[in-house]
């Protein structure tokens, strides 16, 4: 069993598991943090961004003024943003049989994997994951295609520039130094590629057992993180691998996490822990509400950059209760995204995937999420973009939810330009995927207030330690980031995984041999064969039976059938063929075991008419002289030797007598 | 439901587990025969000890009507499985049913509202394709059945034995539901409904066109159309049908449906949209099919409004409630029309007018003259004979058991199934037990070494002309069965091998030296025994396969050679 690790991002994993004869890809997350190195894509022409100075190295040797622009003391690439893909060279992606998706954030690289790589397998995902994943991809494509960039910058990536441009790298935002894979960065896919990729998805339900080629069974389990999010069990009859990705034990909207099914795993692959281990989501939610109220009361607007599905449902539900109690019931909420309406509608129809108390609402029948009521009472309005109806209808002060949280594309760019200059307004970051300082860098100087309340409901280290103690996997595999404290808090040894035996850590491009060996396989004995077996008890409670049968292996399922009766071949013809076949049908030497007790053996000799026996003791046992028959039997503890000349019937009798005391295996 | 429609309740015993499939009531009876005979299961006491679980296929009362009676009045505390939509809708229908029987007919000794609530607390929701482990051995899995919202087929599995129960299902997608689907799960028994065992229905399009034409004609001549429906199921399909027709034809006549249940029902359809068909699911964001533009809530006073209109009203058999009230008002005008889209039980007004009765006796000795047109149109969503055969082909069962149909029709279908699939088919009556013996194979754990060795020897492709025989030792210990190679078995059991050898002496006259004799024997054997391994070993022995030959002679008689032949037990 081997694990190929194609992504180094701990919450956007992409691993490939080779197990038995199958090749299974576990998630394919797309790292969009690379977009932070690019200039924002404004929806309407921005004089500020278009007038930025180009960048020339200090000594003037490197001139990239067309591609790189300086903004607020940092250098940005002026181009269509590109994303960091999972590694595509480590193994041939066309050999991947299936892709298992754990949640909609972890499938965003799907079109890069399934298209143009020769991939011909199946993708398994739950229905909410599939539907919302499609919405998020659609949104991403729309964001990109709505504001096409004339140029796509590639010069800055070329080798010489990278080599010479140490200066450049120093000047770029810090993490670019680690971003060595710039060559593999790609621009966004097209809608056509999305559709083609999604046509390979097969929908599954929680606890649905899916057989892969008869060799392996995979089962999605509820993981409690988002609508339809799942962990996966990959098992054969004897081995069990658990894949834990993006799980939550907090009570939010999704169905709670199933922990007990993870028990007794040989290997547990652990990814997608919280990215902000120091923040408590409940506390953050409180801070979010109080900052929001403060801004609105002072007459300012609140901007919440967020994804179109997920935490936004919880935020809306929280605000639904909070706004009335804070006497701000008339403040309008705007949700602006190409998929805003779809996202809100879809959230209401997945009752089966929701937590108990939301589920029971549907029985009344009432919509499970209160945002239906917000929409009905016109307090929440959704628009596909800032163009059109929105511009005429919108009232201030208000709360705007819009994407993309990287602040590089989407409608959020417009709101930053619009509201950034006034200190009355506030931007509240709730998504944990991007560093808010890096995200804001191209907008500096900014008068707007910034509040950082990242809400990440995924497991923290304390919860994970408890979980692992409970489910007791033999081995744990995790990204290397989890085996040491975060770089910014190197003294916090509680912010890492400490396990006995220590977890096996991986990084991008690792290939791990997973430490267990397969010993057994399941096989079916046909009833006719099973009936014909003759078991004998060797030791108390242990019986054995010799099995001679024909093995049939089909679709990785093995069946033992009784040996067919040899077809009588007419002896005259084809004698040669017959001779050839004889050795094949011969049974190999059966193994015998046991010992022959002398007295009992003599008694049975006597019974079968052999009376004149002279017993002689030797070092290893006895020699029996059968005087009348002129034969010798040498009995030792684990060997018997019968010497007799041409008396065939006697030999057969003696053989049967001896065999009576031995076990055949 | 043995050789009968209604009162579906089937008991399955499989691998030591007892499962009740559906727990329905009979619409045609008002006495004890209304509910299944639970004393058949246990004479005294509660069912909990006897049943491992109860599974309800869908919310129709002939499949779940006796549930509160069974769980609360007879006594059952174990799990009851049903899908989410069924769990949502079933208590409403039960409550409705209870109101009619208790409040209107004044029956006592019937379950109460509280009992329905208590009963629903025992329900465990079931998702499609989810494998639910009822206990360590018993597992169940639901498949989409398409009959009504949330209808499911269930697969019940214990060890290697399995049963599939279809409930009611529909193999052709209709306007709001998809078609039933099941994988090739090869159950030992398939228990299938057979309502339409002998019919192959004409195309649905024709019936729909017919329906629309009749409605349209009546509207054109200024008449009113009454469609008595049950709140859920057909009502939604017909609403969609009329809605799209109105839109296309740009008709202005109002369509109403009676308030209360039907309106609520539309809401259920909206929330459970994932259970409807592909088309509705795809377009629901832009246009939710269950938000009707042309169909408005009905108010009592509208019935007297002049001009044409279409009204959906409950209940479907015209035996009480709003539909009957409207019928009374409109019956006298021959311009009007009533369309009965479903089956009517004997004794109801619906049944009478369908049989052409023109004068109805009403309470208070008044008679009602029926002048309006009466039309019957079946939109019932059951599989027809073709559909049943299609499902059998899908699941490939070893045996078939027919339920939920009329005996005569069943017998016809039984013959057809036995002919076409050559598998046995049963059709037990109520109270009859059918026993089917299965012949399961025995699962064994084989050592990977042995399996790999054997598969390598067998070559990459199996050769049917030359079957290879595999030898192994089956070790039975505690409850495990393991198949290993004999050598490994010896090692594992801590036994030593016992060698059994045979030797015999053959005397022959040969003047050559011992070694020459041996070489001569060697070359002779080599020429005779083609196809066997014959070896001449340096320690002056000859081996034929595993047989050892040695030559010796005594000093006194050098010409008399003694050939020692020694071999192992084979």
C-alpha cells in the first residue's frame, strides 16, 4: 500500500492511495492563495490600479514593468490570477481509478485532474457536495470571465528572471519564496471543462457501501463540517483505511460527525484540521456581531468577504436573531454572487444532510434555514452582481456578503474601492483561508476598519487528540505541518499532534509506503464443495480438512469449485494428449503429521492378520520384523519406512494401517 | 397483502431475524379486518421481543395505516424505518384518517393523536442507498421507488442471504417523480407488488392529452371541473400538468385547490425536491415546479362564482368533506364535469357515480340528481406487467414472491415469470407462509501467499480446458475458517511432518559393475518415461520424479544386482 501526496496544503489535500489493485485519489483541492500575488480584477475601471508604476529592478537589469506593478510598497503581478494545482508529474493521472471527494472546498481542482490528463475513472461525491461544488466552480469561472485581462503574464515566471530576481522575490509577499511551483500555476478552467469534469461524478449517500472492482469497498461518513461533507472508509475484508478530511464536532447546520465508524482502522489519514487553532468559533461569532452592530449604529457599512456557501448560512442565522435584539431589524443584508440565489435555494432542499433540529423543521413543513424568512420579509436580498438591479435598490447603511475572500476578484473588489476610503465602514474577515493582511495589501492605504474574526469549525488539536484516543488507529498519516507547532507560535507545543507511535508526516511530492502487510483474502467455497469436506480434529477446538478444488477468480472475487470429474477419454485415440495431462491431474504429496504409538499399531497389525512380529528397539524408535511376510517396518517419531519386496497387497494393507494413525494435511 | 390490494403487511424471517415490511390498513373494511392480524405473530404480549425491525415503504395508508395501532396498542418499541418524506407526511395522513374515523364516524377503540406522535418517535429516518446496520448481522438499504414522494424499495441482508421488498413502485418517470431503480443485487427473494400484473398501459402521453382535452372542452363551454384528489401524489402531478397547459394555451379560467392539506403538501414537495424527477430538480432554482402561478387557494364562496373554473378538492373518493360539498353544488348542471383520477372504494359517492348511478340518496332523505359528466381516468403510479419484468431483469432474483394484487392476475404473471426467467415464483394468500431455502456458499479467509501462488500458476487468463486443482488445508478454529497451504498449516499448528517411505528390492542378473547397471537403467528409463523428470545424481542414485533407485551387489555374487526402490507416500 502506497500513498502519493500531491498537495502540500493541509486543508486542501490531494493524495493518491494505491490499495490492492485500485488507485484511489482522495480529494483534489485547489490552492487559491496564489491569487494573492496578483493585482485585483476590478469590475469597473479603476484609475488607481491602472496608474500603478511598473517594476524595474534597482540596477535596471531586469525590466518587467509590463507584468509587475508596485502598489503600496509591494510588487504584484498584473495578470489573470493563477492557481496552484496539485502535483501532476508524480504519477500518471490516467491510472487513477476513482476520486473520492470529502467536501465542496476540496474538489475545486477537479477539472485540472479529469480533463486533458487521460483520466477515465469515476468521481464519488455526495449530492450537496456535488451541487454546491458546482456552484462554487461556476462562480469562480464567472468571476474570471466577467473581466477578461488582455495580457497574461508569463515572463516573470521564466527561469532566468527567477534566478536573477532574488531581489524580486524578496520584494514579493513573503510566502512567494516557498512558492517554487510557479511553473505549474494555471489560469482558471472554463465552464465547459467544469461540466465535463462534473459529468464524471457519481452521487453517493452517507453510509452507502460502494464496491470498487470487487477488491475494495468505500463508504462516505458524515463529517459534520459542511453540507454533505464526508470522511471516507476504504476497506477490504481485512484492512481498513480511514480518510478524515475537514471534520467538525461543533453544532452548526450539517449532520453531526460519525466518529464510531472510524474505529479499528489500520491507517488513518488525517487532513483538514482548523487553520486557526487559537480562535474559538463561538467567540469569533460574538465578535462578528458586536463589530457589525457598532458600525451600523455609527452609520457605516459592513463588508463581509465570504464563500457563497458554508459559514454564510450560519452567519445569516446568527444575524437573524441578533439584529432584532440589537434593534437593527431594518438594516438590509445583500448577498451578491452569480450563484447567490442558487446557493440559498439549494441549502433548503438538503434536509437529509442537516442536523436533527433543522431536519425536524422540514416535517412541519418549514424551510430548515431562517434565511428563507429573511428573504420573504425583504431583509435579505440577493443579486447576481453589482450591475443591474442592485445599484438602484441598495440602501445604506447595509451589510454586504460577497466574494471572493481573496479580495482579488469578484464583486468584493468594487466594494473595497467604494467603501475603503471611509473610516465609518468596516470589513470583517470570517473565512480562514487567506491572510487578511496579504489580502488587503493592494488596497493600502485603507481608511476602512478591519476586523479579523476567522470562523473555522474544523477539528482543533485538542479535539483531534481526543478523537484519536477514541478510535485507536494503528497508524496515523498527516501533513508535516501538524507535527510541529505553527511557525508563528513555536512555543505552543499544544498546537501539534503528539502521538505514540508518532504520525507519519508527508509533504508535497512525498511517496509513503504505508506500514502494513496484507495476509489474507476472502474466498467463497461453493456449497457443494463445502459439503464434501471431511474435517478432523487435530487439537481440541481445532479441526482441519484438506481442500482440493478449482480456483476461479473473476472481478477480484475468488470462488473455489469442486474439481470436475475427469471426462473419460477414449483410450485408443490421442494417447499422447492423455499422457501429457496425467502429471497435471496428479495430486501433490499430501503432508502427514502425527506419531504412531507402538502398542496400538501392533494391535492393529494383529487384527489384520499379521501375527509374527519381532520388535527391535533402536536409537530413534523401533524396527518391526514381519517374519512371515519378510517385511520391515521402521517406526520413528516423525518418520515411517516400510520395506517389503514385491508383495503389493501387503504393502497396501500396511500403508492403510499406518495412515490410520496419521493426519493428512 | 396476500392476493389482495390493501392492508400490506409482510413478515420476513431471514437468518434468524424477523422483519415486518409495511403495516397497512384496508380501506374497504370498517371492522377488525381493517388491520393486519398481529396475533398471528405472537399470541400474547408485545411484538418487540419477536420483531427486529419494521420497515415502511411509503406513506399510503394501505402501507402505514396500522402503524400506531401496532406500535402503541399491540405494543412494539423497536426501530421503525422509513424515508424522510414518508416520516414527514405519514403522521399527517394518519391524523387525517383518525379524524375521519373517530370524529366523524364516532368510533372508539382507535388510536389517538398522542399515539401517532409516540409512534413517530420510534421512527428512524432512512436515506437512499445508505446501508443501515440494524444490528451486527442485519442490514437494510433503500432504493428509489418513484410511486409517491419518498417511496422506497428495501433490500434486507443477513450474511449472504438477502430479500428485496419493492413496496409500490413505478418504472416510468412521470411529471414529478422519477423511475424506480435497483442495482443487480441478486437477492434470494424479490417481493414485488403486482397491482397491474396483467395490464400494459397505453402511453401516458395519450392519457394526459385526453385529460387536458376534456378539461379544456368543459372550460370552453363555460362549465366547471371538479377533480377530487387525495392531498398528496396525483394532485401534484395533475397540478403540474394543468399549470403547464394553462401557460401554453394562455388560459384565463381560474384553477383552485382546496386549502389545508394540499397546499401544505406542495410545500413538502418543495422541500423534498431531491426526491422528485431529474427535470424538476434541475430547474427548481429558476422555477420551482411546485410554486404554481395559475393555481390559487380555494375558498368556499368561490364555488358559487359564475363562469368556468377547475377545482382540486379533497378527499378523492367524494365520501366527505369539501369535494363532496362542491359536488353537491355542481351536480345539477350538465355543463359541469367531475374527473375521478383514482380508485374508489365501494360505498362511496365516487364509486356510485362511476357506476353510472344518476340519483344519489343524501342524508336527510334528499336525493341528488347527477347531471354533470363523470369521467374516470387512471393516473395511478404502479408498475405494469412490463415494468415488473423490467425490475426482475434489473435485480436478477433467485425467487419471486408476488403480493399486492388480485389472485387471478397474479397467477397469470406467475406463469409468465416462470416461463421467461425460469425461476420459482410464489403468491401466498394472507396468513400463508412461504419458505424458500437458500444455498449459500461459505466465506473463508485464504492466505494471500497461497492465492497469489495459485493465481500465478494459473497464468494470466483462466483456461477452461485445463482446470487446475488447488490444494490447501482448511483450519477451523473457534469461529474462523482459514485456508492455507499444507506446509503453513503444519507450521501454524506446531506439528512436525511425518515421513512415510516405502522401499522394495528388485533382484536382477547383470554382469556389469554397479555404476554401469545404474547408468543402463537410467538411459532405459529415460527413453521409456517421456514426460517425467528422470535424473542421474552424482551420489550414484537415479531419481524418477520423487522415486529413488539405487543399485548394490554383494561381494559373493557380483552379478546379482539388488535394485532398491524407495518412494514417498503419495
